[in-house]
């Protein structure tokens, strides 16, 4: 299968003034095929957002190459939509305008863009909140507006950084279904960062596990052979799911414990 | 002795030459004075410094003592430096054929150094002498520096009422420069005012004179000495004494000195008729002054100059 | 604070200031009143002068000239600064090259430049506009430049990822984000635009409030000078109020800063 | 861009400007050169003048006076504006009451006020400091005031919940948060501090660069005027560079603005 | 038992320009006793953060009273520590300084404060990150710094808004244990907002459930009679836990589905 995103053994370092550069990711090799849904999990601070930033073209790897659809990435990744981990809505636009601008940018007439934005706000459960500025929304509401902003553009590659983090469990399921529906329709490539293992397994084709940083590598790569289409809330009950969950959980737990031990080593 | 602070209304003006030259010649020191010259942009700013008490003596135009008398500020001049006003009416180069007399200024734009200044008054007085409405020409403030030259040469104004060194600069740049009136010359001034017209002088608050008679005396003597020096030297010699930053182009400076020597007083004495002439011009221009009871005799004194006169010049 | 209370307090401040002024110039508490009057005039004289100006109608023409000059300086200066500011802020290399020249230009004493402005722009309103421009421009420019740099990084990256072109970024991200910077500089520069116009008139002109002030000053008519300055201030407050209205409209999205406690 | 390249480009700009100046005043491409020289002098004349000033040593005294005046105006103006700005920004009612007066004061033409400053502060450096102060103060004040209002709300609420007193908030939240606003206004006001000092000297003084410029202007010695202005600009660049150093140190926490793409 | 925080039938409204005020919370009555650990769950946008803001004194209820330790709250709640949902670190301070400032405020000498801050950074697994400014940290790292900042002060009342949101599952458990340890020592009153039901149940004495907003009310109040001390990772296996989880989950699910249905009503 053709690859949508290919991080070819990338190192990613950050300059830290007065010190050695901090190498967050070392020799990570990650390939996401066209139409593939890859979940990325890993301990906090391991480098998940960093990988997405590299795939988006916002960070340049210090070694290795980022290839998008087979070609080395120069500048921004124009075919990707990126849902950031942090608040990224334009505070001077209402939620409706924040969503509509996504379409207006590429030339959709304003009226039409607004109508579609309204539809999308409804889809993410925010009917009636179109006139609100971001600071008048709750954390979960802001996240959903951001989600609508990214999804409405229907990008070929989706980078999502803990998109459902501030949502309650039930809304997560609904949003997960929504995402899968969209994905099913035209098989985008998705890189999906989450801390919720169940979510990772129930949504994705593959779960990739990052080791504790610095010098984080990919230490696990689990294909999820569960049948599609999936019902996100039902799938958890399947025994195969449970097995996968346990395997991944163990791998991850070791990483975190190691990291935590390392971090408090001197103390203990 | 305490330092005497003299506020000059623009040290580049030839009309205040004696004040600066006295310093250069060491005349103040000779009379036991320690003098600091402070340069102001125009006479009224210099005067305010003195009224406010931050300077002691003004080197400025005598007429201000009259304006201030009308404002209940008692000032008096105690040595005269110029017996003529030194103001000239210059026609814009290129307008020579349109303007032949003061009467032709009606309806034209005429530059003055600032609205409400001596040059403004002078213009209005000139116009009325010609039987015109004093406001017949529209007045534009253009200052004394390059702005005036730019405005004149660009034809933004049709004539300008100004002083040296601007007159000499213009003359230097335009051979055929037409001066309709040139009160640096006795003839023009006399025909206009019927007498001398007191120009630059040292004056100050009456209180200061009363409190510091020795210093006033010494100042008067230093200036009188300088006046003698000026009239007994060639313009080149005088130029040689001046600080280079107050000369600019030497040739032009010497030329303007030549044209101005006539206006510089030889004695330092105030002629009563010259004071009258000033009062007349001022009253004409300001209803406030016209209406005020001004004791002209209180605005000047020759006492110090007379006491200084016997000293021989060098 | 309800508006009427605010207004009353503001008036109270004025009343106090005027009372102090009156005491200063009318009693001998602070020295010889006639000398102080020479510098500060008296409240009544100034008031009478203002009334005379307005009742004779003479002031309107001058006010109009000054208004035009200040408004042109303000608008042209602001627009030029916005354009150059936004443009240079996005081109850090170019900006680095020109940086010292811009800063040096800001240090030139405008008063000295008056002859050159006269040469280029004549004695009419344009030389005053030019003078005002040189004040307004730099004030707005530096703020815009900094404002653009202060854009929230995540918001900017998000906008870029949404596919905004440089132009769209300007319109949808940089401009709104820098808006409070721009308005801050506008509040500063309104005053300076008027100062520029008045100083220009003061140095050479045939009309305008600066001309009136210069005239009054030449005649040692301090009441006239103060009257001119009060009219000027009133006038600036009106323009500033208009700017504030625009600001309120454009910055409606900002959370109220909470000033409780 | 590496520093040497930057420096070379900067010098290139200067070379171009000077070449243009030379062509303007030395050839008849733009009209009669002798007339143009009257207003713009020529590069060589100005250079010679500057060399003469420095080699005779005459300039140092004047430069020193101007430096002192500008530095005092800058420091006092900034400190006063910081104090008043931070203080008023935390007292919105008081600020609302005084708001119109502050704005009106900013519109007063400083040139006209010069005699009053002379009255209050004498003829020495302090009247020039006062003039510079009135420029610096307003520029910094408005920016500080707005800067305080732009503090991130969550950060502020968090600091409050941590138990910070008003004073601690000032030191740990408002001041650092408003710092880029402050620095922006400092870059603007350095130029204005110098302008204030020079204009003050120009209007009445016995020393300083403004005095030199005024004398040169009075004598139609345009080379002297330009020489004065160049020395002035060089001088401002040095002060600005010092401010930039301070800024870099104090704003070290800010993410590099990413200027790629 | 004496109450630490008592929201007495509070209404909380927000002004929305050009519209009716938006009443987020209506008649919510919530009492947290001294030493009690209360978890608050509810659909996204229901008013959880709003309730915490009211308890912190940052929002004034439009009706009802907030009582802290028996006295009506005026101004800020000085005895509470609040871990905000959004990023709230001072960006101009390093993480060490951000933590230390908490102590310095109340007069601890700087040296001592820095030493204790370093200890706390270790506790939350961030040894070696003391010199970093917040923008150089990952989302989960920032959250942990914020947690250290609040906990180091040892406040009598703890308000925590999704404190473990951006953390991976394993780190969550570690932080949960850390929190319980602290709480055990001197029995603070805790109001803990979370979307993770398991977390809510395993940590708290009571789980309070908010209904979908606007006009959100408290629709469920489940005491958690599980024995203390608890081991957060083990407790999930107890049958009682499972029962509670199921009950709460059902109540919550209904709420979310209702909200979502309402929000997309016109559409359907
Ligand atoms: N600008 C920066 N400078 C220095 N270090 C950085 C910078 N940005 C991130 N890092 C470091 O890189 C590592 C990876 O960060 P990243 O944000 O990718 O983590 P993450 O996996 O997304 O974590 P989380 O789940 O907490 O969001 C972290 O240790 C972080 O401290
Ligand atoms: N400033 C405001 N103006 C208007 N409405 C607001 C404002 N702040 C919050 N709201 C509304 O109040 C409701 C409750 O918000 P709150 O932030 O308390 O939700 P929450 O339960 O914390 O949600 P989440 O789990 O998504 O953080 C939401 O519908 C939100 O839109
Ligand atoms: Mg992350
Ligand atoms: Mg919330």
C-alpha cells in the first residue's frame, strides 16, 4: 500500500539554552499507509505531539526524513489537517466563524461556509453555541469546535492530538463513531494520539507505542485485526479486544514505571 | 561675582552682535562680569526666561518692554545695541515684476517670522502707511531660517519681512533680489518712522536693575566698549573675532555685516524719538497697548550708558 | 461605576484643578499673582477668550484646518505604519536590515526638519501633515511590529495548518491578534498627530490653532495660548472617543478583564 | 542570517542612501545642485563637519549634555509611566476618572509649554528633561496600561488563587506579562527622549546637540544641521542597543517566534 | 461533620451579549465536608468547571450562597488550592520557579522554596525538567507542574479540574496514589472533576453527577463505601466497584445521549 506519512528513522531535538540539545525522539520510524488509522500511545512526555508536529511540517527532524505521499516534506504539510493538543481556536472568531473559516480559506462563499459550519457544530453536539467566542465555552466544547474546524476541510491526512481528552466517556464514544464514519467514507490516513487504550484499540488499525523519552523510540506496533465497521461502544466486550488491551497495557505500564523510577531515582 | 545670565533671542541675528562679540572680546570680564549667554529661539522666549527669573537680562528687541508694560510687567532697557530695526521687506525672486511697491502687496501672501512678532507688526504698519488696510496682505509665519528661504524660492509667498542673516543669504543666492524696504539703512528707517527706531537692546526687570546696579553698569559699559570696537574695525576684523559656528559662510557674513553696520548704535544711548517711534508702531498694532497708560520713560534708561561713556575705547 | 457618577467625578477633578489654578493666579499664596498670570493667565480670562472665539465664529476656520491636518496625519501615518509594520514583521531579515535606520529616523528632531517639509510640501496643510505623520508613524509602527510578533503560536500554527495564505493569515490572525497593540498606539498617537499639526502651524503657517497660539504667544497673550490649548484638548478627546468606539466594536471578543477583588 | 552578512547588508543600505544623496546634491539630475545643497548639504561636507567636531573634541561636551538630558528624561519618564501605568491599570475606576485628562495632556504641544518648563525648571538641563519626559511618559504609560489589561486571565486567576498579594501579582504576573509592551514602548520612546532633549535645547539653551543644531540653522549652515542629526541618530542607536540587550535577557522565556515558511 | 464547601442552591449565569443570560447551573446544592473527597462527573459543558470557579470565589453565583467553612464567601477563597482545567502556569517562570513561587508567596525563603520545589518536581516525575519554561514541556508535563504548584502549598481545600486529563493511564494511577497519600495524611476537602469514572470511583468518598446544561442540576450522589486505604490500580477488580461503575455510567450515559439528541434535534 502507498504510504501517506512516513517518518524515516527521525531524530527530533530541541535546543535548550545552556545545555545539550534535548533529543526527544531518536530513530523513530513510523509509516502510515493511505487509508490507515494509526493510534499512537506512550507515556506522557514521550514525544507523541512531537511526532505529529514533524508530520505536520511544523518541526524539522534533526536527522531522518519526513515523507508525505512518497515525497520528502518541505515546509508545511498541506494535505494534513491537524487537531492540536492545546487550545488553537482563534479567540476573535465565534465558534461558527472558527469552523467556517476553514472552508472560506479555500474559496467557499461565506454563506455556504456558514451553513456548513452550522451543520458541523450540530454534529459535534454544539447547536446553539455558534455565536460564542471561545472563551465562553467549556474546555470540551472548545475541543469539539476545533474538531469541527479540522474535519470540515476533509483533509487526506488527519493528525489528531488527544482529540477526546477533555470529553466525558459517553461523548467520546459518540465522537469516536463520528470519526470512524467519516474515515470509513473516504479512508483518510489518520495519526491519532490518545491516552485511552480502549479508544486506541477500538478505533484504529494499528496501535504504535512510544517508549519513555528522551530518545523515545517506537517499541511496540500492534495490528488490530478487529472487524470493521466497528461499534465503538460494543467492541470492548470482544475477547480479542481484551487480549490486545492487556498486552499493550503491560508494555506501556513497564515504560511508565521505568520512566517514573528513573525520574525519582536519586530520591529512592 | 555671581554669573549674569543673558538670554539672547537668537544669537545668529546680527542685531544681537554686540552681546556675543563682547563675550568674544573679553569685555564682560574686563568689567568684572561673569556672563553666561543662553541662546533662545526668538526674543519672546528669551524674555519669558527673564520674567520667570531663570535668566537675568534679555538681549532682545526693545519693543517688548512696551508690550510688557501693558501687561503690568515693568521692564527697562539700559543699553541700546541697534538704533534701527534692521527689518527688510524682500520680494520673492521671480515676483520682481509684479511687486514694485508696498501697495502691490495687497491680496498677496507675505511671510513674517511669526504671527504677532515684530516683523508682523512692521508689515502691518507699512501697509497702513501706504493707506491700505493693515490686513490687506495675508500673513504667513515662516520663521527666520531655511523655511523662509524655501517658501520664498518656491513662490509659496510673494514677499517676506525678515532680518539678517536671512536677508544676506537671499541676496547671495539671488543677485537681483529686490528689497522694497531695508531698515538696516538709516534712510529707509527715517522715511518710515521719521526718527531712529530702537531695535536690539539689553533690558530686564526693573527690580533686577534696582537690585544689581553695578552689574547693569558693567554690562552697559561692556556693550558700549563693544559698540566702539565695531565702529572702529573692519567687517573682516569683526568676523575674525566671532566663533566659527556663528559665522557660517564668511563671505556672506562679512557682506551682511557691511550692510548692517549702519543700524548698530554707536553710543548705546536711547534716543527719545526712537522710543516714541516704537511706541507708535506698537500702539498701532495692539489695541491693548494703545489703550494702556504706558510710561515710556520708565521703559528705558540712559543712566548707565552715560556713566560708561567717558571710558575711552580701546 | 454608573456613567453619571463617573461624569460627576470627572467634573469634580476639573473643578479642583480650576480652583487650584484660580488660587495660583489670583491670590498671592504662591507668589506675585501678576507675574504668575503672565505665565498662566487666569481661568476667567481663558474662558472669556474661548467664548469670544466661539461666539465670533473666528475659531471654526482654524479648528477646521487643524482638524484636517491632524486627521490626515493620523490616518496616513497609521495606515502606512500598519502596512509597513505588518509587512516587515513577516520579513524578519529585511526588518533586521532596516531596523537601525528606522530607529535612527525616529530620533530626528522633527522641528529641525520643518524647512525640508516646507520645501517638499509647501506652506499649506501638507507640510503639517508630514510633521504629524513622522510622529504617528513611528508610534504605530513599533507597536504593530511587536504586536505581530506576540501572536499566540498555537493559534498561528493552527491557522497555517488550515491552509491560510500569507494574506489570509494577515487578515484572520495577525491583524485581529495585534489589534489591541494597534489601538494602544492609536490612543498615544492621536495626541501626537494633533501636536504635529499644531507644531507645524506654529513653525510656519497662515491658519490653524497652532497659528492662533503662535500669534497669541508673540503678543504675550497667554490667555490666548491657554485658550488654544484647551480647545485643542477638547478636540483630541472627541477624536479619541471615536477611536474608543471603534475599539469596543472590534475587540468585542475579548473577555472582560475581571477587576473584582 | 549570520551577523556579518546582516552588517554588510545594513552598510549596503547606507551606501545606497549616501550615493543617492550625493547624486541629488552633486549632479543636476534633480535640479540645480547649488539650490539643493542649500537644503541638503552634501555627504562630504557633512562628513567633514562631523570629523571636525570629533577631532577638535568640541562635540563631546555637547553630546554629554544631550546624553544626560535624554537619559534622565528616558529613565524618569519610563519609571513614572510604569508606576502610574501599573497603578492605574489596577484601579479602573480611578483610571476612568482621570482618563480624559491624561489624554488631553498628551495632546498639548510641548513646544508651547517650553516657557513654562523654563519657569519651573530653570535654564539648565532640567527644563529639557521635562520636555523629554512629557513625550516619553505618555508613550510608555499607554502601553503599560494596555499591557496590564492583556494579562492572560487564567494565569492571573491562578496566581490569585495561589494567594499572591497585589504587590506580588505586580511583580510576578503583571510586570513580566506586560514586559513586551513595555519594551515596545521603550523602543519608541528612546527616540522621543532624544527629540525632547534636542528640541528643548533648540528652543533655548547654552549647550547640547540641539544648541549646535539651532546655531547652525540660524547661520544657514545646513551641513552643521545634518551633522548634528547624524550624530544624534548614532547616539540613539547605541542606547537602543542597550535596551535591546536588556530585552533579550528579560524576555528569554518567550518561545522563538517561528518565522519559517 | 462540619462542611468545608457548601454551594447552597446556587444558580450561575453568564452574560451573553445580545441574548438572555445563559444559566449554566440552576439550583445546584453541593456540600463537601471537611476531609471529604468528592468527585464531580457530568457531560461536557455541564458546568463542572463553573462549580469549581464558584467554590474558588472566581465566579459569583447569580442566586444562592457559597459558604466556605461555614462562612459566606467574599472575594477569593483563600483556603483553597485550585488546579485549573486550562494552562495556568506563568510562562515567564521555569517549572522550578513556578512551583517554588507557591511557597515564596507566603514567605518561605527562596532557597528553601527551590529545594522543596525540586522535591515536588521529582514526586510528579519531572526530575531534570526544573529549568524548562512551560512552552518547552509537553501537555502532560505542564499539567504535572501545575499540580505540584498547587499541592506544595498544602491547602485545606483542593479544587481540581481534570487534573489527570492529559496523562497516560499508568501515570494517572501513580498521580492518583500520590494524591490519596497526601489526602490521607491530613484529610483535605477535595472537589475533583474528572471524565474518568473509574478514577472518580477509585479515589473519592462520593461521586456527584451533574445533568446536562443549561440549567444543570445535581442528579446523582453516590457514596462510595469502598474501604480505605485504597490501592488505585487494584480496587477496580472488586465487585462493588463494578456495580457502582455500572450504575453511575447508566445515569451519565442517559444524560449525554439526551443532550446530544437535544443538540441535534432539528437535524433528525
Ligand atoms: N520546545 C521544546 N524545548 C525543549 N523540549 C521540548 C520542547 N517541546 C517538547 N519538549 C520535550 O520533548 C518531549 C516530548 O514532548 P511532547 O510534547 O512530544 O510529548 P507528548 O508525548 O506529546 O506528551 P503529552 O502526552 O504529555 O502531551 C518532552 O520531554 C518535552 O519536555
Ligand atoms: N464566559 C462564559 N460565557 C458564557 N457561557 C459560558 C461561559 N463560560 C462557560 N459557559 C458555559 O457554561 C456551561 C458550563 O461550562 P463549564 O466550563 O463549567 O463546563 P464543564 O462542565 O467544565 O465542561 P468540560 O467538561 O467541557 O470542561 C457551558 O455550556 C459553557 O458554554
Ligand atoms: Mg502531547
Ligand atoms: Mg471544564
